[in-house]
């Protein structure tokens, strides 16, 4: 492989220090995924999974693009996330959370499985989750081509707020790179830290209570959505001057003052951003109030959403 990830299997199916493991090819690993997938989805083995290529190596997991083929000729693309070590907890949490989601604006996990033995990454037990592949564009990729219109910006923020509110879930790491755009939909991905009440998230977009490692709730996501809203409309990175100084510097920057007012925008938009990014969580709106404000702004300024 050229991805830097080595799949291995223990030949005895036993303890790690037994005879040296032998390498697994990508297709052998895909066959293993097929077997597990079919155990719960198609006992007749009408499906077969093919790993096509590695599409991402991040801090939490390696992601492969896969194709699910069946005998009727109907194929579907999948994203297979694979991780190991202490990162298993994040992927398992994401899988468990997203398997119960019903809102199409939130990413869904189809199948997940952990291994005490069997396929391994660099000799360590692995954990993988199979997601529907979103053949869309990340928000940063879209923003790299220029600012997004006020109409689409409010549409995207409103969709995400509505989806989170409908599922009663706290994401805790909302940022542009976790938002995918597909046709007329914004889809929120990466729920790896959606469970812990004091998970840090990404400092630039994290709420002050996250940076202080305090308990969080839906207003944590409101804060992060406000940062994304500001970034989409301003065309600039939030708190970019604190980017090299760690969480403490971001906390001080957020405490010192809110995000700068964006010229040439309706005053109500800047007021909404300021409200969503209040330093004190108690002063922030709920997700429902964010949606109400967006609907009112769209109505007052004749912006269709």
C-alpha cells in the first residue's frame, strides 16, 4: 500500500504476542468487511464491498472510498473509517451516535465493528465504521472560490440548526471542514466527540466553556455555528491571530471581544452573530431561537430560505 497504513491479521486468531502477523491486502480486508456487512444486511451475500482508494488520513482515522455492489447491479459508494489505539473510542462513539440519526442533514453510520484480533493497523487492534459516502464538497472548498451569498449562508446554518434541534444532539466540533455541501443540502459530519460533556473541539470554533473544559450543551453548538456564520459572510478565518498560541490564547481572544462587525450586511445579521457568539453561554440563544431569528431575517429582508 502507499497510504502508510498496513493491514495485518493474527494467523492464530489469538493473543497479540503469538506468531508474527501476515499482511492483508486491501481486497482481503474488503472481503472481511463484506462478510461483516452481509451478516447484518444480506445473509445471502448478495453484496460485495470493494475498497477503491484512500481518500483521507487524519488525526482520528484513515478513510477509504469503497463501493458496495450487489447482484442486481445497483451499486453504492461508502466511506470506511479505520482507526486504532485510544482513537477507537472516538470512532465507536461516532458510529453509535450516527446509527440512530434519522435527519438527512446529519451523517449516518451503516455498520461498525471492533477487533480484539483479526485485521490490524501497524500490529494494533483496529476499529472500523462504514458510512454512506457523501459525494459533495466541503464548506472550505466552496469558500475557497469566494464568499457564499447571504441566501445560501442562512440556508446552510438554518439546516444544521434545525437538524441538531430535531435530533436533540450536541455535536461539539462544528467547523467548516465538518460541513459537506451536496445539492441543496448541508450535511454535518464527524460526530467523534458528540458524547463527552466537556470535549474540547477545535479551539478557533470552540465555545469558551469548551476551552475551559466545562460542561457543555446545545449552546456550545450555537457558539460554533455563529463562528461558521461569521466566517462564511466575512470571508476570513475566525480568531486567526490566535491560531498558533493554543486553547488559552483563543479563550483570551474570545473574552477580550466578540467577532468584528461585517460591513455591508443587514444590522440584524451582525446582531444574530453577536448573540450566537456571546462569551457567556447563558446569554446565547437556543437552536430554536436561532432558527426563529433566521426565519425572521429572511422574511424581513425578503430572503428566501
